[in-house]
C-alpha cells in the first residue's frame, strides 16, 4: 500500500513535466529557424563531425511531406552537394532578421549562393526553411554533382582504404592521382586528333590561314579541354569543403587563362592573315599598321582577360575602374611622355610622312625605317645599329624622306686644264650630254651640262643631272658607270683634268725688257677681231661652237 502511495505522485510529476519538455523542444526548434542565419546554422552545424544531430538538421526540410528518414536523406545530400562544389558559407553575410525581404523579388526568401539560385530559404509559419523548389532540386543536384559509377566503386572499397591520412582518406590520394593522369591523357588524345586529322584536312585546302589557325589553337584548346574535364569531375573526389573551394577557384582561373591563351594566339593568326592581305596592296601604309594592330589585339586580350577573371572571382571591377579613373590624372601627368609618344604614333599614321623601308633623316638619325610602334620608331642606320626614336620627336621635327624621291640628284664640277681648246671643250660638253641621253637611268626631260666658269686653276664644267633609280645601291652603281664614261670620253677628246697649281714666270733681271705675253697687235687689227666676233661676224657663234665631220656639221642632239 505504501509503494502505490509513493508511485502515483512520481507518475503524476512525470506526466506534468512531459508537456513542458515537448513545448521546450518545440520552442528550441522554432528558435533555431527564426532567421535565415539561424536556419542555415542549424542545417550545417548539426551535420558536422563531433556534434551530429541529423534530426535537427532535417528540421529545415519540414516542408517535405515525407518521413523523417527522407528529410534526413535530403539534408545529407544537400550538405554533400555544397561541400563537393566548394561553396563556403559566410554566416556574417546571411541576414539575421526574422522579417527579411529579398530586395529583388520583394518576397520573404533568401538565396544562399549565386552559383545555385535554385537553393533558397522561405519563411513559413514564422520559420525559415528550405523551399519546396529546393527540396525538388536536391536529387537532381546530387546526380549532377556525383557520378553513380564512382559512388558504386567507393561503396565496394575495403575499410583499409577509407582510413584518414592527415584528414584525407587513402582512396582519395589514389583518386587524385588517377584524376590528374586521366586529364593529361585526354589532353594528349585531343591534341593528337587535331594534329593528325583536323590538320591534315586543313593542309588539303588551297588556303594557308586555316593551317595557321589549327597551329594557333592546338595547345590552348587542349589545355582548356583538360581544365574543363577537371572542373567537371573534381566533385567526385569528395574532399573537404575548404579544399574544394580553393580547387574550384584555381580550376576556374585556369580555364580563363586557357581562353586568354587561345585568343592571344588567334590575334597572331588574324594579324598574319592581315599581313598577307596588305602585302597584295600597292601602298605600304597598311603594312606598317599590321604590327600595331597585332600589339593592340594582344594588349586588349590580356586586359579583358584580367578583368573577366577579377569579375568572376567576386571583385567589383566597376569600382576598380572608377578608382583608376580618379587616379588617371596623376598617371597622365606622370606618363605624359608616353602619351605624347602615343599621339605621335597616331600622327605618323595619319600624316604618313614615311613608310616601312623608307630611307629617312629625322632628329639627327639617318637610316631605314624598320618598325613603327606605340612609343617609338625603330630606324636601322647604315652602320647597322638600331636606333629607337620617340614618336613625339618625329612628330615635332622635320622628316626628310629620302626613300620617296622619284629622282636622285647629282651636282658636280669637272675641272679641265687651261690648255683645253675651245673645240675640245665643246666636244667634251656635248659628249657628256650624249652619255646622259644614252642611259635610261637618267632623267631625260631635265639635265644641265655646261662650261660654267673660269676657275683659279681650271676651266670648270658644271654637271647637273638626276638618276631615276629605286634605291641608294643602284644610285651608287649608276654614278660609278657615269664617271667611268666621262673618263673614257676625256681620253678620247684629249682633255686633261686640272688640280690646284700655280705657274710662276720669272723674268730675267739681266734684260732691259720684260717677258712679252701674247702676240702684239695693232689697234686696227684688234678692232677687226672684235668686229669678227660681233653680230654677223665671221667668227661669231652665239649658239655654240660648230664641229664638222667629213665636211658636214655634227648635230649632237641627234647623234649625227
């Protein structure tokens, strides 16, 4: 009787506490789902090793109408998907307010990751839980993330391969090696197909640009193919979320680098194709534009590639560019010489003062233009050095383009001795004119050859002619031939070339009369000689000396 009396109060006390415990548990669950931050913490925290409580984690899946085991399986699969894809959760970035409203949709929902917009929380009955759309997507995401074949193989592995070595299981070390090896093998197979099949088809065409295209995309496309394989399959390694996060980051950057490499090579192929097109035109302006276009395309590809990599990794490129714009003035002041050289290059291409291959003189430099760049123009001098002249100097100085000369002038004076007779002088002058007329490398519509002056020690013959030659080497050769012809003519005519001399006549001091110069003439004879050289005089030849051959006057203009 005493036992019954003591048992009934105890039972009554237990029955009294049971509703309180259930209510406390319900309040605890409700509090853990009060805000998006608390709901995400409940979902992840109770699935960590050391304090696992899958029932609490599955409370975020309560919108699912299935059993508790089904909700636990959904929670486990979603956690594995997030870990395998390296999606790290930043609790501080998750709102911790009960009545949070999404600014874009205007609904009470929160998307966990921009990479997975289909995974989001909603507020229902004052609790933040995963939406019905998320519940329906979990099995699909799991199948996209993990290979069924790999999971089957892992399930058959012995326990010895599932032991942890430094936080990673032994089978995962083996899987990483096989994963890397398989990616390299696939790359080699891809490149082999390009080299031995696609390249062969390209060689059969009559074009050459397709061969250059295959050569340009061969290596980078194989690299991209390998990186895509690794990026698509790394989730099957089932590494930790931290390792997967940085691994996915590295692989995504590597894919971007592969595309930068690809477009960088394509810019070279495009520039080479432009070079082929410009080589068929008559002007050389487009030829010197090709190197500038190639450099611009390369720079554009590198800059855009860097911007895309930064943008894809969460950096605000717009604010970065705005910051660069604020500092642009300081940069412009510091790099004013560089900007001046750049605008100088623009001026060169607009004004076209010279072309590649032209012989120019500018800013104290003389030589052949080899390349026009953004900053400077490279000139190969005649002693074979390469001088880089800033484009700003070229645009601000006179450019003497000797390469664009249609004719190359020769102006010289030949000195004949005073023993030359008038007939010899006339024959010598007309002979030089005949040499000019007989040479097609001389300009025929304008030249001057004349007995020009009585020098201090010589009779001077002026030669003013123009060569019509394409380059300096041909000019020197034709000048050489011309002077040789003059030497032979001088021998044939019988004239001698003078050099600076002085003749000293010493009169005898023992004679009473000085040395007589010339023949002594009377005044009547001197007047008669003057009249003979005057108008209609017998010795007057105002049109030049006449030379006769076989009794006939020689016409030097016609060669008869």
